[in-house]
């Protein structure tokens, strides 16, 4: 299952969901599934999802959902939003380290060379 944002404001900005999709309902659904893997794309730039407290809020949600594992990655090809920037492996490893320390959930970093 995918989760790119740790709060509703970022969910609306980054995911640009259909108006009928509600962030809290998605979180409730993820919590109810149990033994899942969360996949999360992180990107920098003006419309990215790593500025301010964004990563901390994402970790908060991971701590609530408690998936069996998380897979994190950055852009692999150009995005429709040209303001987004690919993050390097070191940045992703920093997210991994913070998330694992706080939640105990194993986090794997995926990056294409």
C-alpha cells in the first residue's frame, strides 16, 4: 500500500486526490489491514513531500499503522510536476534511520542507479 504524506494538507498538495478521497479514511483503512508493506515516494522541490515537518509526520503515521515493513524511494523518471526533485540515497537513508529508530518498523531504501 502507498502512503506519501503524513498529514492531510500535504496529502492534498502532493497527491492531488479526487475530492471524494478522504485522508483519514485512507489511514483507517491502512491501520485495519494489518500485515502490510507501505511504499512511499519522497521528492524534494517546491511541491515535494520532505520539507518542514513532513518526514516527521510521515513517521508518525507509520508508527500508528505499524506495517511489517516500509519501502522508500525517490523519483525514477521525470514527474508530471517538473518542480519535484529526485533525492539521493543518503537523504533516503536518513529517513530510514529516523523511521526505524522511532517505530521499530524495518525500512528498505530502493534506488535505481
